[in-house]
C-alpha cells in the first residue's frame, strides 16, 4: 500500500516485528525496526492493529521503560508506535492494565522532545476515554504537564502547545470534591500564571483552555485558601482583567445566519469564564484571612478601589467596553470583592476609609447610569457593607444627593431580587438613624407594597428598620 510517499514492505515490517520480540538486552537493534513500525503505522491500519495486540504493546512498553536515556531513538519510536495503536479502546485498556509508569518516567525526563511525544501518546490514550483520564489524574500527571507548559514559550510549536493544554484539561476534568488535591506551591503559581502566556487574540482558544484549567482549581475552598496564603490573589485579578481585555479584542458581532460561529462561541465562553472568575474572586475575598493578608494599603486593594472610584467613566456616558476603560463586568467584580473585603475590616478603619474616599458617591452615580441587573445587585451589596461602621457614616451616605434616585431605581426594578436588595439597603441605612428613616420612609412604604403585591415572603414590614410613620 502506498500513501504520501510511503510504501509498505511486508517483509521489512515482519522483520521489524521479529526484532521487537527480541529480549530486552537487544535494545541497540530495536531502534531502526521501531522507527519503521512507527512510520508504517501512521498509514497502515493493519500495522496499527498488530501494534495494538496485548503482547506487542507490552513489548513496546518494555522498550520505553528500559531503553538507555543517552539513545532516545528506540524510546521515541516505541512511544510513536504506542500512540498510533491507542486510537481504539481495546489498546487503551491494555496500556492501562500495564500501568502508566512509563509516562511518568518520560515526563520526568528533562528532554523536551521525549516529554512532548509522551504527552501526545497520552492524548491518544485519554481521548474521550475517562478511565485513562482518571488514571492520569490519580498519578498526578497533571502536575507534570503544568510544569512542562510553564517553560519558555519559545520551546513550543503552537499546535503542540494546544494539544498538551487539551490533554491537561481532560485530566483535570477528573478532579472532583471527592478526589480533591492540593497543588504544591510552585505548581499553583505556575497554574495561576499559565493563561498569561496566551494574551494575544490569536491565542484566544489556548487562553480559554488554560483559564478553564485554572478555574477547575480556583473554585475549591482549599485552593482559594492557598491562593491567599501565597499572595497570588493579585495574579488571579490580573487573569480576570486579561479575560475582559481578550473579550474587547474580539470583533464585536451580532449573531447572523451567515456568521462564522467560532468568534461568537469565543465571546460566549469568555463571558462565562469571566463570570466564574468573578465568583471565585468573591469567594476568596469573603475569607477573613484575605483581609489579614491584604491590608488596605496593599496595591491589590488600591487597584480594586481605584476601579470603583473611577467608575464614573460609565456614569458619565463613556462606553466602558472600549480599550483601556473598565467594563461593567470589571466594576461588578470589584464591587463584589471590595464588598466582601469590607465585611472583615474593623469598623474604625472602614469608617475612616468611607468618609475619606466618599466611595458611595460614585456607586450611587454608577447605579443611576447602568441597567445591568448583576452590577446593580453587587453595587447595592457594597453599599450595604459601607453602612456597617456607624450612624454617622449611615447619615452621611443617606444625605448624599444621589442616594434617593439611585435607591429608587433598585427598589423600582422589575426584578424581585433587586427590589429585595433595595429593601435591604434601606434597612441598613435606617438602622439607628432617624434622619434616614424619615428621608426614605415613603420609598420604603412603596417598595414594601410592591413586594407584597408580588407575593414575595421575605420583605415583611416587621423587618423594616425605616420608620414608616
């Protein structure tokens, strides 16, 4: 059979298989024979079928495990043979029964080519085959792949890098709450920084894959605690910002019947990943340890507050999605993180911060300028946290000229959740503050009546601090 310049010589192939069957001491003569089988099996299904027979696969695995490391010809050729054979589940099952020690050994070697070929073989073995993915996860092969991917980007062809990322994603997909893991510190840092290698729009799919891998860990409380202790939260925030930047770099498109769906799917996936990043950052900030490790003067906290103090770029009518400016999703994330952070600050420090920065002024203006329900929810929650320190702070916040129209917008929203958010803010502002109780009495009555009409059970008048009379 001839294909792409390759011609199968039956006699040579038979001799190659006979050479493979020789005892392990004959490794020197196996290299050329295995190279012939590796080339032939790319084109000839009959050769692949023979390579996939259990006794042949076992011989190939022996070659990988026992070949001297100063002569990689036989090892790499044997790996290629295994990879070409393992496109069917029967061959994959044979390899799994024999174990994956050979893969661990190759990935632990310093030779980049050997590591890459081993990863390609694992890709074939793991492709849509969960037993192999699980065995790789159990053996911490994902740790080795993270380390390999973290090397200089100049070492990689783009297609090879994409393949290894896809392999890593399939393996880490076996991570569950039941078999949770704690990454070694250096690997966690490598993982958090991995998407930073793919920030050009041409790398968008590799960026998405690396972010999915990272988020598979960041949603775990154990990893979130690690990220805080290793002071990696600023890097996580950078990954969020890079996600938003990547979204801005994609061509703005409205779906049409004749559109190429790929860019639209990238936009959808990146938006979903941005949302998950926001949830993870919010969870991290909700830990009391976060406020202990990151003082108010920390550059990360300063950057987050700067996002909010500069949020009038939207309130003043500027498009927050243009390059260099802050998207509504960015401000939403900052609201959630800062709100949870404020929860764990001492009342004295929080009161001083609020009175000095007058952050509530921008948040009120922002609420009047935007219509995104999620952002309105997060901004209202942040204001609730700001009411915590003292009556003086609450009175000052309530007296702001933008307070009433901003809260009216939330309380009058068609979304029941936002109505309840508005009531929660009114309660917080009115706590032990007669000025605010009087100031917002009419709005409180109207909102409670609206909620009651909608038959929402959580907004009873008995919970209302604002004086309705």
